[in-house]
C-alpha cells in the first residue's frame, strides 16, 4: 500500500534524517543488505527523480540518482526551498513565506505484512530478494508518478496545468514499526519544487497528487506482487478481514496467527498499562485515580515505542526470529520456506489477457466505481482497474501499465463523459468526470416522481377547517411542523421531501403525519437505514417499519426470488395432484407473506434519514410506489452525512425543491448552541467562534492536542457522563480511532474491576470479558430477543463467556427482569461483534442523547463534525487532535497544525457531500438533455475479490485466480413471485 502525507514548512523532514544510522553515509544502494546488519539505524536516503538534472551549475556538479542523501542537502531543499548544491532559491524561497508552506509530499510505500514477515524470517538471500523487489516496485511507481501525476500550473491564477521535467525525491528505507515489528517500508519524499517545460521553478499541483494517491497505491501493490513472483516461488491470494473490510492481498504460506504476532501495538500498550496498574496497587494500597491513569497512559504510550535509532538490523532480526520460535515452535527459516512453496511461472503480456477476460474486467471496473459513487474520475477507474487485475502476474512493469492503460481507456469509453465541454487545457490530468446512463436514469426517475401529480391528497380547503386544526396531532405541533404536515398531505406529488436540520423535531412531525394519513388516506410504512433505527422509528410512529435493504431484498431481491420458486413448486404439486381444488397451505402462506411486502394504492412510504440512502435504492422504492399508486416521502437533512454508496439524490431533490422544511430547533438546552449548529450546518466560521467561546473544544497548541491526550480526555468525559447517569456518545469519524477508544475503555474497565480481563476475541481484534459493552454489527433474525431479534447496532453488556467462544449478553443498561440473556454464538461473535463503548459518526446520525464526546482530526469532513455536534441535548464536546497519527508510516511532524483552530478551520472547509450525475451534467451541458440508457445486452462481469459480485445467476470458471461470472442485465425479469395482496385502509 501507499499512504501520502504533506510535509509542512519547519522541521518535518528531520524525522527521516535523524533515523539514518550515524556513520553509514558511505553505504550506497548497491551495497549488500548484510552491510546494514551492524548499522545503528536505517540506511541513508537516496536521491531519485529526473528533476535532479535541474540542480547544480553544470554537468560536473550534479546530484545523481541513488546518490546518498545528506542532512545539509535535505535542509536546503525541504527547509529553505533552495538548490542543495548551489543554495540558490528554487523559485520562491520558503524563508520568504509567512504562511505554513507545503514543502513536500511523503509517499510511504509499505509491503504487505506477509512480505515483511518473509523478509524478516527468511535467509540472507531471501531477505535481499524481497528488499530488492520492494525497491524496484517503488522506483517503478515513482516513474509512473513522474510521467503521469507530476504537474505544475501556469497562466493567470494557475489556470492551466502543464507537465514537469521530473520530480526531486529522497527515498528512505525503514525496517520496523514503532513497536519493533517487521515493517519494510520506504518514505519517498517529493520536493514541492519542479520545473515546467520553460525551466521555471514552480510548485507541484498538490490537488493532482492527492487525487492520484489511491491509484498509485494500487499500482504499487501490483508491481510488488509482480516483482516478487518473478524473483521467488511465491503465490498470492486475498484473505478476508471481515465483512466490512477490504480483503488483504497476502503471500500464501504465512498464516494469520504469525501475522498477528507481528502486529503488537495495541497489545503492547495494554500489557504495559496492566503492569503499571498492578504495581501502583501494590505500592499505594489503592487503585489509581482517573487523573493518575490518564497521565500514566500518556507516558506508557510513548515509553512502549522502542527507539529505532538504537536498533541495529541484526538485533531486530534476532528478536523477530526468537518471537517466531516462541509462537510456533518452528525455526524461522522453515516458517519462511512455507511461503516459498510455489512454482516459478511465466508472467503475462498484455495481449495474453483475452477478449473475454478483458471485457469481464472492464465490466467489473464499471460496476465497482458506479456502486460507490455517482460521479467518478479517471483516477477512480485506474484504481479499480489495478485492483481488478491484481491477481494477474504480468511479465514486466511495461506490460502491467499497458494492460491498465488499455482497461482504463476502454472503461472510460463506456461511461458518460460529463465534462467533455470543458477546455481540455483547464482540466487536471486524471480528473475528467464520468457517470453511467443507469445512474442518470435513476436520478431522472426521482426528479420526475417529485414533479408528477396523481398522489392521493386531502383537499387544502378541508385541512384548514376547524376539525383538522383542532386535531390533537396538529395541535401539539409548532407552526413550521404543522406547515410541513399540511404540505405533504396536500401536495399531490408522487414523491415529496421533508428537510429539517438536526434537532428540528422531524420524528415528532412524522408521528403526526402518519396518524393523520392513516386516519384519512391509507396505510403507512416506514423505511430506515438500519434495523435499530427502524425499530426506533416504528416505536415513534406506530406503523410497521423495516430497513430499506430488507424491503428491497423481499420485494426485488433473493427473498422475492425464493418465494417465487417456492410458489412455482407449490403450483406444480397442485397440478400433479390433478388440480382438485385443494388449497396448498404453503402457497397460501407464500401469498400472505408476499402481501406483507407489497404496497397498496394510497399508501405512504416514509424513508427516514434519506441522505444515507443510495440513489439506486431510492429509485427502486419510488418505482414500486408509482406502480402501486402509493406515495413516497423522503425525510432527512442533506447537509448531514451521505450514503456510502452512489448517493446524493436526496440532496439534489432538496436543492431543486419544492420541499417541506422545518426551521426551528428544539433539541438543544442552550439557545446559543441551536444557533451555532445551524451555522455549522452551512459551513459558517462563526459557528466555531460560538462553540469555542462556550468551551466546546478541547485542544491547544501542538502539545495540548496530542492524539493520546485527546483520546484519553474524550474517554474521560464519556465515562464521567455515564457515572453521573447521563446518556453519552463517544465517537470519531474514522474506524481506527473508534477501535483505539474501545481498547482504552476496555482497559479502563479492567483496571477498575468492572470488566474481567480474560474473554473472547471479537471481530475488531479486541477482547471482550464479562462486564464489557458490545455492539452487534449484523442483523440475525433467528436470534430472538424480547423486542424481536438481534439487530445491527444493538448495544449489549456481557454477562457470561462460554467455553466455545460464545457470549451471553443482555441489552445495555438493562436489568434481568427486563428479559433473559441472549446467547450470541461463537461464529457470530467472531465475525459480527465489536466493543461498543465508542462508535463512528456515521452510526450516530439520527440519535439524540444527553452528551457527545467526539475526537476530531485532520481529514474529517464538515458533515461529520455537524453530526457529532448536534446529537447532544445538554453538551457536545470535541477533542481536537493536532499532531499526526501514531503510525509507523507517518512522520511525527508530517501534518503539524499550530492549534486546534487550524484543524477545525480545515474541517469546516472540507465537504464530503457527493455531487449527483444530473447536476454535474447540467453544469457542463446546460441546454442538452442527458443521454438515455441504451437497451442492455447480457454482460459478463468479473468478480475479483475486492470487487462486488455481479448480480444475477452466476456460473464460474477460474483463470489466473480471477472468476468470470455471467450477469443478468439490469432490469432483467426476476423469477416469478406470488401475486401481491392488496392491503386495505386501516
């Protein structure tokens, strides 16, 4: 993989130079790896890039590729922006800048963990081969960056992007992680100084560097797999890391237990905390206080990072060998040999990939990008193509790139080019915008439904009569809520939207609307993004509610297909019996079940949190409603988080209007917070001033906002709220921080005696014992509970650990009299259960609690911050991380911020809202109708591990570990379902 981080003006570059072994500058890249064994650090950096030719005065005074990097040269280039040979400014000097200039980009290339373990445990020849393959893949990826990614801007306000003469890069090999685990990786630091075709020194176009990161990362993975396979008898395969994570591409022969043994960061900190707590009790005769524990954790987090500067490679290798022996009882070289049990094979050339497989790859690439976004770029297509072809071993880097270029070009040709009317000179490389006719059609169907009359209504004159005005439901509503209900009841459109900011009383409004609709027009059904949300919605509205996914599964998906097959079989049985008119009880039950999943004329379908629904799902529900003569109401806030799949349609409808809108806020105890939340919703800087003035932000300068301190402070606030009897949420935008918070909460519970240390390993890799708080991440309708079944998002407390790894749990915070415990089977626990103290902001949208405690960091979007700051009635606190993440692949000063306000300003300016295909088309084709879908022929889609499987019936054959699957066209007829039963008015 490859990660990219900016280097800012200052001393960020010294992270790299201070870890180079003292006295090793005489070692060149050509020296044997054995020469590094006795070194007291990492090998010296090496210069790379065609841009080196622009430095110095003449041919005799040059920096040559692979020459050793010196600290004075790094300082000149990355601190001052000067030529490291002549000290002449390269364009504008960083010394002249008053702002925090970007001085470079750290591209960190890391081999898969299995390859690091093979490198660490293998013999000298194997180790040298793995290292050489990694270096070759890094060099090839950098060559791609120079040719395809590196651009600068010229013209008025930098209006045009042009090629460069190459980049200047310094590459530093590192051996281990912060915890001393084998972690072969290379920091390639691109200087933010490049020459355009005219020889003038300018800055790299950072926007393109950012946009290309995922593509370059996927390309490096492919190049490394090719290089290792050409040099060693190894085989690669994907390994599942759980339902919600992308599979890992690893070497075969090195099992997961060995990989886990060399990934020790969380366990190391946990063990150190346990030892410290035991020592504290022994010496003080009491348990440590929360403040004492917090201070100790901050110290131990740093103390458990072994200083790499004093770890010779030979010592690291000896330690890794001992750890492997202790874990497996097998000699390290024998462990490594298990990964070398493959056979050397001839690599493919691009033309070896036949027409059928190539077509399947292209279909899979399009399926991948169109499932995840409504508008995509050439970079998105390239990344998907690299992932799809990862199992193929190519004969050379040139053949790899030839294959990827061909697939990406052909895939783009099958897309709708949205911005083809733009001046090509003003379009950044790789950022042409595309969509599909299918997505355009889905969005158009929603627009048409929002404009189409014909839905059942209450006459506007009647609803103003006294009997309606005095209705108990309308009487308890505020004016804006009452107006919204009236607008929906009288609009007559097949599709309506109800928009309201967080805390505006959308659920209260819907409850009134549902009762009035049921009394006067017909039945109501609710759809929600999760089973937990659907259960809460059902309790609030008093109508049947389900998840949108379950509804579509039972109406269009496998649920409907299975009923259709069973019904057909029942009809065959009846015919075989002579059709004597006897009723087939199974057929009757199937007809009854089909009726449960059918819509009726005059029915209202409420889709709650509609911003989280993807466009295809919304279009499918609306299509069903139109066919049945029902009406759909989409409810939500388009300025909160959007769908994880191709979405944005609800926002498009809200912007186009007309919509029913709620304007008054009722959730917040403090009026100032209501005003601030509305300002935050629209991205106004005044919101941050208001929150800051009322102490909502916890942070400071670099020291005050260190990640460990902020996580600990957030956990402390959450636990204090719980101890005081308040309902609180502990959250973060990224899953890594959520996991770290959960690990800290578990350790805190163990120290306090509330949680037993021993337990069962969960899906997130953490351990749960008696007393721990859990969350289930998958609906299991056969595991019955007092309120139905085990749902995705349910919180539980562990009451017993069974010997086979199962857990006996009860609903969080409940007492025994509220229902007996539920037994979660071991297999379900291992795959679908995680610690549940902290959660992601994606999962808290729609919640209302007393307090929130949120960890915020650079990269978070405004929508996440708005969701986080609008859940709590009483208080909402944000703990702002101002240093870089605690990660072995990230320089400690790679993304420094001077204060928490710098971070928050960046978050406020970052929107993750997704553009729709229709709005993008209208921007570049204002007077041209969007293209309509052509009649589709049965395509052949490719399932390649990370890519989603094709829809429809499949038949498979294997080609180089790639599965080609037949795919039914979109909209193809489904197996017959039993006739729908019309649901009458209640």
